[in-house]
C-alpha cells in the first residue's frame, strides 16, 4: 500500500480478496502497510487491485508456472529417451551428447552421420525431417520420407532419435517414428502445437524462442506439462541481440538460472547459437562448465554440400575435439557419461 493509504483503503482490498475466496494478511510497518494474499492466483488477476485507492503496487511471489517450477517439485528431474530396453537419461548427474545432421538429406548421409555421432560419444541422434526455414524457397526437409530414414538410422546404430515437429497435424506421424519430439525456436509460442505434443506421450525437446525471456520460455513449457507430459527437456539455443559476430548470442547464464527455477533438465545448442563451426567446441566446454545436462550439435560428413546449416556442422578434427571434451570434462563437474547409464 502507499504511505498515505487509509484504513478504509486497506479494508477495501481485504474485502475484495476475501470476496473471491482468498485470504489477506495485513502487516503494518512504520512507513507503509503490506497485504499478503493467499489463494487462487488466477482469481486475483480479475480484481484489478492496482486500480484501488491506496494501492502502490502488486507483486507476484509464487511462480506462475506451477508444474515445471521447483517450488512444487524441489528435486531436479531426469527425462528418459528411447524405446523400452534402451533408454538414455537427460538430467542431473549425467551429461548427454545429442548429435546428427541438421537436415535429413539421404539415407546414406544420415546413417554415415549417425555413425560419426555415435563414435564421438553421442547417445541420441538428432535429424530434421521437417525444417521451418526463414525463406520459403529454402530446403524444407523430406517430411515423412525423412522420418523413415531416421528410423533406419536408429536400427543401424541403436541411437534413439529426436526430430522436430512444426505442425500440430504432423504430431501423430512424427511421434510414430521418433523417440523424442523437438519444438524449435520459431514455435515456442505455438500453443496449439505445444498442447498437441503434450498429449503425444513422447518426451519433448523444447527450444527457447530467440526473443523470449526465461519466464516466457517456462510459461510455454507449462502448456506441455499442463497436458500431462512432464518429460520436457529445455534447450538454450541462443537469443537475438544486437551483436552480429555470431548467428545468435548464447545466453550461458540461462542454464543455472533455469535450473534454479525449474526441475526440468536443461541442455545447450552451441551450433545454432554460434552458427560457426569454430565456436561449437568452446561453447560446448562452457555448457559443461556451467552445469548443463547435455549439448545438441550439428554433424555432417560433408558440410560444404549440406542443404542446411553447413557452416556450423562438425566433422573431422572439430568432432574429435568435441569427443575429447565430452569424455574428459563432465567428470570434473561430477557428471557421468549418459552412455554408461542407459536403462535396460
């Protein structure tokens, strides 16, 4: 309340809150009075308390995202990805490498890339069958044919697959082939799609929107959780800033900030954050050091001919360097290799 609030102003607020079934606890200080509200927060929103005489400001204390918040789930969660008998963990205590081609182009390219990823220590294969692109003339992916290729790569390598879904109508067919559904940055606020993947019964890899705040990101994740699916892995993939030296700006601080606020696992995508091959390994090291639960990177056997994001795809020396980092650094921060924790 404002310093000049009258007892009548205070009583009016208390009555308004109690009128919707809430409780109002009045604490009177030397300079001003504070009223603590307990009850259904959604019902308080309609009271327009800021407009009442004597009210200086209204602050929310509890998190608006109830299901993904650590306030209601203090222990951090582990999400298991893969078919029964070969489930890979993403969560506290382990470090998970997800790698593969940004886009599925051919069966040969995808299976070769999957083997490269597995040799580097990856335990989950990424690959895009449906590709949302800035230009309508860019390669949009192979669609269902790409999903079949990814299924073949899983059979050839044993790696569970994660692939993006861009339309709610495609959720059933993508869920039929994939072990994990990815929501990309452009669809973070596509709430109909979020509800659809929440009902699909598969784990979800959920990327942060390029202009989204952390609270907006977690509120969007709540749409998935609200449909009964708490198997959500958050992915920091860089945000759009004024700096043009990199494709996006990797918000490395988002990892510990989100881990303090939410029980969901958090991984980092250094490939899309940087857009440059030479920065992927350094940013992966930073992700490990800051406590990320994993990284997801682009790999391609011939980046110069890649139909999508070739400049950021790893191969050869860079891929071997990433493999060394993933093998050596996680134990230094108390994490085990996810490959050794596969659940049968």
